[in-house]
C-alpha cells in the first residue's frame, strides 16, 4: 500500500512551528507522521501566505521553517480564473491559496489536506463530498494516522450519565477551562454541584476524556437568541486535547441530538469560542446555526427540534435534510430502501454499542465491549462491500441485517441508516482516500480487500439514524415478508410497504 501523504495548511504549519507551546493534537500528529515515515508537504503557495505577514522578524522565521518539510510546487500555468471556476469566488489573496491547496489535493498530489480553517472545509464541501472527506482537522488527521498505522486497542467511548458532584473538578481535564474562565471553580461549585446538574461523561482508563454539562431552561429564562418553551442548554462541551483523535466530539454530539429528539425539546444551544473551528464545523454539519454572540464574545449556536415529519424540498436533497435535522429524515412514496447483510465482525466494528458477548473475551480481563480495536460509535460511517446493487440516491434508507453470529443478536436487522454516497474504489489508495475521514479500517485491512479496476470495492457512506431495539429477528422478518426462504446474501431493494413496516417497527421518536 502506498504511504499516506498529508498537505498542511499555513495554520497547521504555524501551530507546529510558531514560538509557543504546541497543542497536544498538533504534536501528536507530527510525531505519528514522523514515526511512520508519512510525508508531510507544505505547498509553495504557503510561502505567499507567510510573505504577507507584516512582522518582518516573524515572517523570516516562519519562512525558514518551511524547509524542514517537503515542498509541493505550484502547477505551471494554473490561472486564478480556473481556480475561481472550480472552487468558488476568490476575493482575497488567502482565498487563492486555499483554492490552490484544494486543486493540488484534487489532482492527487497529496492524499489529505490538514487545516483548521472552517472556510476551507466549506469550500471543499461545496466542490464535492468526496473531496471534503479528504480535508481534515488536525484531530481527525491524528485519528486517521492512529487507525491506519497503530493497530492497538482503542476503548469504545461509552457515554455515562452522572451528576456534577461525582466528577473531580481538580482533574487536569479542567485546566484549559480554568485558564479561559478564571471563575470556573466558583461556577462549578455554585451552579453545577449545588444545583445537581446532570452531565454526560466519557472516561478512558479512569481518565476523564469527554464532558457535557446540560441544563433545562424555560423560554422565560434563557440566554438563547431563539425563544422556545423547552430548551436544552449545553453549558459545557469539552473533549480532552489528547483524546480529540477518536471522534469523541461526534459521539458526545450524538448523545445531545438523540436525547433532545427523544425528550421533545424544541431548541438546543451552546456557546463556542472563535478558535473552536472543529467544533463549529461539526455543529453546522448537523444543523446548528450561529445565532449571534453573547456579552463575552462567544458565538451562540442553536438548533431547532421537532417531532413533525419532514417533507421533501426542491432546494435541498433528502440527505441534506437528514443531516441538518438529524436524526429525522424524509420518508414518502419516492424514498427507496435497501437491506444490507453484514457479517458479525464488521457489525461489531461499526456498531460497538450493540456488542453483547455471551461471555467476556480475554483482553486482559476486559470484555471486547470495552477494548475493541476501532471506535465505531459515531454518526458518520463507511461500509465496504462488493455487492452488485447500485443502491439509490442520497437519502435512501439502509437497514443493516446482522447475519448468523455467535453472539446475539443473530440473523436480525439491528440498525437504520441514511445513505450519503456510493463510490467505487479501484485501488487500495482509492480505498484509503475514500474512507479516510471515517475509517474504521487499518492499513492491512484495506489492503486485504484487493481493490482493482476489475474488482472495485463499493464504499458506502451513510449516517447512523437509530439502533432498532429489540432487533427485528429473522422470524419477524419472514412474517413481514422481508425475507422469503433463505436470508439474502447481498444488498437487496425493499418495497415501499416493507420500508414503512420496518420504520414503524423501529419505533422512532418522531413522525415520518
């Protein structure tokens, strides 16, 4: 397999090389790339970016440090008008640099682009979802390196619920909060502990790795810009700096979204600082909007919730509606649905929340439910197969059927997803690029697929909408008419009546 290669934006270069303490995610990314001999490129256009720095001394130092990275030169004859046509309006010199980086990425000069620039992520998304999946925040790039090159066991991050007084506020996890908010200790004691606020927590080997503090607010007493009768305030949303490479942010947000939908909240909101680009990008992807700023200069991000059925729109695809209103989705007479058989090993990787071994596996005395090799309990997922089915358009429903298994459930539909895209990978390099931002596969696992132009691998990107519990057993599936005779061994299309029956059986927290 070809080694991965990463092109870093100017903000990553500065984060690694500027004269200040390097953040954990930056240093971890650099150390992993160095250890595994992964190429890190800086584009020649970055020199243009740095050359505009008005502080001469800093400019000279920054330019000198580029030499330690491999330089990716500009394409000769590449016109600004061509970049503008491909990647949108280029109003500022920095926009030209951004478009140049994306052009190099799209051409295949590097496998992934690492940047903290939210605008650059959006520009890639506007170009194509496949390109956007190759533009990573530094935490995601770190995660990808870990998953590709370090097949060590990564604990599944189960979310627990506790009250604030159960958490040690002197844990080093809180250091950055205290630095940003000097009154933190008083706030924690008076508002969180004394008021017995509920929290969602994620622990990794007894170390606090993720935290959400939540609070119910009425419309008459809220800091939200949009007023509603039942409001969920996320007072604190934090992932430990050295844990940001395992999708904990998305896992915690999934908890927020599922909880708010299930409990019929009308609005959820939280505040972010200007430098929390990755968090803001994640929030916006799932329908949060920047509603303004508070007195402290923090951005207020809000999202509406409703149990009313979504209807098809002309200005948005069904998939766009599904992600912006997640976990709700469009279901009407034109919605297609498919059954997807999945073997036990892949099922346990994609849906570790559902892993229920009959007896504990021998992983140092811990069950596999706590020590699986890849974290899979996120929203955005990717599934690989060689099924002949072309599936349907984005927004189609996917029902995942766990085939004969040694651990329960066996021969049952367990999960419901929303299709985002289907792409063919015709090489291992294609597979690595197409699964990169959501990979649950190691380097060796991707290589074992043996993707070639003659035998391509289908890459199915989708959102996990809901687990179906209890799972729909094979006997029930036969009664419904989903299975006739032997269970299907490949992807199969479902009739509209069967789609409606399975959705009803899923017992969702909203109308469809």
